[in-house]
C-alpha cells in the first residue's frame, strides 16, 4: 500500500509539497483576473506592485494554513498508518460494491481519469454493512493513491500535476439515492479540505430529471472551486469529454471506444450480511501461514 514516485522517493515524503502546490492552486485568483496575468513565482513575489504583493502574500498565507491543517488532520486521523495497512474486509466490501475506479486509458495529457457509476451505487447498503467511518477511510485512501499516481507522472514528465478528471455516470439514479446523501456528505467533509484541486473537471453524465433535486442537497457541501468545475449533461456529453480525453479512453457504455472497465464495480444492491460473508471467505492467519 506504500507508494514510491518515479524518482524512488517514498510518496509520504513528497506529500507535503504536493498538498502545498495544490493548496496554492486552490487559493489563486482566477486566470482571467488581470491582477494575476504574468504574476511571477514565489521567488519574485517582492517585485510585485504593492496591491499585487498584498494579494500574493494573502494567498501564500492561506496555502500555508491549508497545509498545516492537513498535516494536523493527517496526524490526528492516523492516516499514514491507515494507508499503509493491509486491505481490511471493510475495504474489500467497499471495493466490491462502491463503483469507483480509474479508467484503463488516460486523458489527453496522460493523467488518470476517475470514473464513478454513482447511479448504480447502494450507499445505504454499504453504510449498513461497514459503517460510515470505514467507507470514508476507503475513499480518502483512494484520493491518496490518486495523488501518488499524479506525483509519479509529474516526476516522469517534469510537470506540475495536482488533479485529474472525474466522470460520474448517473444512469439508474432515483429517489432511493436521497438516503445516501448523509454518507456522501461525510465523505466530502474529509476529502474537500484535505485533497484540494484533486479534481480538474467533473462531468456528470446521463443525469435523469431527479438529479437536480439530489444535487441541490449536495451542492452546498462543495466549495466554490469544486462546484464551478461541475458540468451536467443528460445526453450529448461525448464532445465535452473528447476535449480532455481520447475516444479510446472513454468507456464503451458512454459511447467511447474503451473497454467495459470490468475492474470497476458495477454497483448494485448490497446483500444484507455481505460483510460477514466476506470475512468468512477470507483465509485465517493460520491458513495463510500454512
């Protein structure tokens, strides 16, 4: 479960720099703001005119505060030990039933593309089996793994990579998904502040009429930067995806030329007692040692 980037360094050692860069990106002014055009890097901050320099100092201070808050959360949550631990039965259940994963093909720049079949997910069933904290633990570990992959890509290409695209397929979404909003909210409460700028674009596709009502419950939980990245489509979403990824990377179920992405769960209703069944099916310590 530990990761090393392309330079051979432990991912945990490069994590502070990644979160600081992402935090700085999260706090910068919009690129179309004339005050930010041509703004030099940190080493040249003192050369800015007084109004620009004050803005730069405030942004750096905010980025530092985000970094320190993340470090405190990481320590208090015991995240490094959690991330390094072997897969638990709860993780195995989440992997089997939470339809979230990375597509086989990358985007046009070689970055990973996350794909969630949210309309097929049974969040209440997952929470019933493993509880809220175990699901949130699983999701923050997925985010950490994404950052590890981005660090490796950045080291390989000599680029700055802090985020990737997300496709959320809403096929199958219905009123029953409203019962999953509290669990989704708990997950966002952890991921939003601790993994800033992890998302470049969010494509909500095949959204049925009820999506607007459910999104109204979730949108207040998103920070403005994340909410501004959300693009919602009921159909005709392929041209939007093709702006950022090749047709070969888009799943066939969405009209692309990619595969079935069978490594990503298809979701479905979680049977009662599923966690107990998974625990019973796992080999015991003595069996493993033998």
